[in-house]
C-alpha cells in the first residue's frame, strides 16, 4: 500500500464539512449513518481485522510462556517483616520490619541497608559486619511477611486497592481478595456490575492476552495467570457508556457516549487530528483482549464519498502517527500503544458532548 500524505484540514473547513456540505452523510441523520460493515459501495471501511488462527496460536504460546516463567528472585524491601538469626548467638536474633529507608538496626553494626538485596545478599552483609565482633558468624534471614510485593486492582471490584502477592497468587485470587465484582442496583435488584469482556491486565506497559471469563469463571489455568509485582488489573464496568479518543489528536480524552455519536463529530471534539497523523483512523471495538479493528477513510467521509460512521459504547478511536509500519505492527500484535494504555488507565476527565 502506497503512503500518501494527508493534507492539513483547517477547523473552518472541518466545520463546513460537518455542518453543511454533506449533511446526509453525517450521523445527525441517523437513518443514513453507516454502521461498521464493509458491504456498501460507499463504505469508509478500508480494512477489517479480527483475531485469526495465527493470532490464537500466538496468544496461546504467550500464555504458556507466562505459565512456565520462573518466579522472579525476591528482593527485600521497605515494610517487609524479617527474622534474623545468628547461629549460637540467640541474643543477636531479632524479628523486625525493614524501615521506609530500607534499613534495619542491628547489634554492633548500627543501621544496615537490606532494601534491594536478596536474602542471601542480606545474610552476607550482616555476616561481613559481624565478623569483627563474632567468630565465624553464621547468619540466616527468614522472611515472615512480604509487604513490598504488591499488585493493583481497580475498577468495578468491591474493594479496589493494592494487595500483597506471591508466586501462588493468580488472577482469580487477586479478584477474590478485592471482593470480586461490585454490585449495582438495577430496577431495585442488585446485579453484577463487572464487564469481564473489557477487563484487562497490564504488565511492564503491555496488556497481557488474558481472557477474564476463562480465568475467573472457568478457572482455566493458562488464562488464570500468576500475578507479579507491579501488575495492574482493571475490572471494567458493565454498560459503561463512553468512547475513548487518543493518538495524534489535540485533546485525547474519554467522553460520554450518546446514541448516534459519529466519528467526525468525535474527532472534532478532540480538536481534530495533528499534522503528524496517519492518513487513516483506527476504530477498536469489542475490548482490548478480543478486539476488532477497522481502518477508516476519513478523507472519503469529508469529501462526501463515504458515509460517516456511528460509534458504539466502548469504542476506541485511535489516530496513529504518519507511519505505515506502525499500523502494520499494531494490527499484527492487536495491542494498543503506550499512549493508549496510559489514557485508558489514568483518571482522565470524561467529557459530555453537550
């Protein structure tokens, strides 16, 4: 596919296009608004992408890698409770917590920095500090309680927050620690408010390909992955009426969804696209775990050759940079960029279209 630069469109021209040139093409006329299918001659959809058998195999391989991953080496940290023993010197033994500065106070040695050290490294540090006072000291450290190995769970769970985790903690365990789904009243009846289809887990800046239904409701071991230090789990809200717009736009944000909301109007609400944008816009639908993606010809809509597109609640409108290779990588991995992750996980303002 050739790479064509998209001419910069001024806001005045945009207002003219949205307001009057092709009124029968825009979503203010719901009877002519275009849904995301690729069957009409004037379709703005240039390409549709969903998970293939190759993607399924790749995801399964990734989940198996996560299952087989060795537990990271534990490093002591502030807040951890440890027991220090010196063989044949019970008077030197102590049960203590590592202080906020990473230090513990120990006989003869004063303050000893243990934060960031493995258990073996910590025992060696105390051994080296004691050998001038105790002949051949044999030191052992036992971790009683770990407070530094934590993961975060937020969103529609009963008790969102930061929880201690170990190698035995899996996704369903963390979900249970947080009290599982929060309930909401609907017509006077308490209903499960969690939307597992749109929930996700982030590790080291990337969304892991985990199916929350299989992990939490079915107990599937591959999807019910081990939780690691620093993991971020988000439990989405059922029927959350919002649309996210991000990427190369002036004002990335999440806005309240309204029936009939169209792509062009949503781009306008974000201050339109930056000059660095790619010539097409990507609409991501059905969540980040099993997404469907649509490449949209915005120029065609503005020129009146294609109808505007109705968005749906939960859609993500992503404007890539002017780089065709970025789109290819994006589609192949079916993963969002770091900017998208930051947007959907941060406490961004939610704007009404009023």
